[in-house]
């Protein structure tokens, strides 16, 4: 009695683990195929790179002196705390 119960348990375990393994393998394969299809028919658009303004250009655009002094004071207060 004990041997057949253990055998049935092992058979059920192997069947279940095999089913999960097959399902996960098919899921990975399906995901890879879908990814390749999407990349083939809907490629990422090429974005033209815009040059970033340098610090000098940003300084030349002009910042309100009141805003600049407020930022400088806030930085000094922050650094004084640490």
C-alpha cells in the first residue's frame, strides 16, 4: 500500500513539474517571437539629437538677479547645515 501511494505521488509530481516546464518554455518562446515581430514591424523611431546649450549660453540668456541671489542664498544655507 505504501509503495503504490509513494509511486503515485512521484508520478503526479513529475507530471506537474513537466507541465509547468513545458508551459514556461512555450511562454518564453512566444514572448521572444512577439518581441521580434514588434521590433520588425514597429521599429523605434530615430530621434534627431538636439545640441544642449552650454553653461555659457545659459548665462548669456540672463537670469533675474533676484532669482540668482535667492538661489545662491539657498545653496549657502544648505551647505551650512551639512
